[in-house]
């Protein structure tokens, strides 16, 4: 979408993303098991929204409209109506119109685009948040909940773990077509964990992964699918995390910045976004992300930029092969080149196009509804030199995000300039 009014990311807040293997997450092997509980969906959402106000100094009463990205609150947390839940975060929001957006793992990205659209329609200060809690049930039961993002009638039974199997299918096809190796793709995993080890908010901040460990199955890195045809094409380390967490950001027009007393030079500008949707259960090529490619083309055309100008990217790495395919869909390499791009180190913090600098979904974590909002804040913080130990040496001036729902069925790509 080409913007006719300028839009700026004022700032925001990301909660720690937590789950199994995070030192603060309580589960059956944690010393505090039975003594305290993990934060609820409402607590994560409230912390993100209040944190956004603290980060920016914006008065909650200045927010004219809000959007909350969430996929499965009604299943994991028995809680729907999250627009109204968000308003509970601060009394200054009482009466402010809020709604929920849902597009599976792209729910957060669409929350941001809805907040942008509200500014295009004439408002001046909006808020976008995203939140998810996914650790309230067993992994197998949770996988069934998440399978609602597939075409249930035709795809649910591919495996108990539907989405891992669907991307194992992509991985199988990708390797067979282009000769990509597991070791090449393992570089994506190693990079993700290395970045997360430097990120205090990351789910896997305390877990280290070597190239040897990520490259081959083992007792500590098993192939877990029941589908015999696909089992060998996915290991535990290839997958994003089952995480809890939230993120919230504040957007403003030029008039809104004046009202807030904030300089545009302290913000990151939204240049454009692309949004594309494909039909559920009808993927025509497992070796490319065609829906994301369409969204990316729209974004680049409307922003007036090219892939070669991009200095940082946050992309949807729900599995290692997805990051490889995302770098191709965004034009950073040619078809089949995503594995080579990673193996060459081009996507590291020191590379020519750093990707997923805080650890991505694989190691920063993937609280589904929060991911698309977190991606925007990650890019904005890199562009403003605010990422601490994992900051790119020279803050980039152009960044992009790509947030995907389902098996590349919904995709939102956004471009930003510092």
C-alpha cells in the first residue's frame, strides 16, 4: 500500500519471550514448579502496552485507535474479545476503540497495518499490539490448536504436528529441487541462537547450538514427526519456539508527532506495506513463498526502494527452511540461493544483509500474535542503534519485515526508513 500520509514508528515495548528452556519459565523441571505461575495472556498484553507508554512518554489518552493481534487466545487461554482486554491495560484507554486482528501467525503484522490504515483514514496517533500464550497445554495438543491455521479438512491429518510436517514437506521439495544441504540450512539455526544469546529478551538466550548439533539428528536433536515420508526432513532445532509474550508499538502521523511533542528525527518512518493472501490448502509450489513474493513486490514498488537498499530484515523463520525461502522472496538472493546465502554468512550481524538480528522465531521466540509487532520494533531499534549487544555496527537506513500466516497463505511485508 502506498501511503498518502506519512506514518512514523514512535516506539514501543517487547516483553521477554518465554517458554521451555527459558530460565524464568516455570515448568515441571523448574525449581519453582508448583510455587508460582507463568504470566497470563492479559499480563503479557498489559506489560507490553504499558511498556510502550513508558518507552515513548505518550499519554494513553492520546491513542485514538488500537488493534491487538492474536490467533488463539480463545483456545490456549479461554479468552477472546481481546480489544476490550487491551483497554484494561490503562485507565487512560477506557473508551478508546480497540479491535482484534487474526490471520494466524500474521496476526501481529495485520495489527500494525490496521493501525497504519487508521492514520491514512485521518487519525493521528494509534497503537498496535500483539500477544500470545501457547504453553498452557501439551505440545501435541497445542499443535492441534495451531493446525487451525491450515485447511483443516484436507491438511490436519498430515501429522500430529501439522505445521512442522507442512514445512518438512517444503524442506524436502526445496532440497530436492536445488540441491540445498542440511548443513547449509543449519547455518540459519546457528545464527539464530548466536544472536539470541546476545539478546536479553530472547526465549533461547541461555541455550547455545553448534553447527554440528544443528546439522544432523541425534538423541538431543531428534526427528519427531510420525509421517514417515517427511520425518527425516525436520529436527527439533529446525523449529521456532512455542513461546509466550507480547509486543506493542505506537504510530503517529506528522500532525500526531507535533501533538505529542516528538521529533520525526527520533522516529522511523513507514514507507509502505504489501499484503497478500492465498487460498488455504492450495500451495502451488513448495519451493517458493509465492504469497510473500507478491506482498514484497507491492511493498518495494510502493516504497520506491529495491532489495539492494535494504540494510536489515526481520523475516518469518517459523522453520529454518522458511528463512531461506523468505530471503529469496524478498529478493536478497536468487531462487534456491537461500541456503548458500546463510552458509556464506551474508545474513549474520556482520554480513551484507543481516536477517533476524535478535534471534528470529527460531531463538527469539514465536508468541504467534506478537511476532509481527515485534518484528517492526526490532527493525526500528536496529535503525536507531538501540539493540545493545546485538546491534549492527553501522545502523541501517532502510529495513523491511515479512510476517507470514499459515503455509504462506497470508503475508505482510513492510518497509521503513530511518
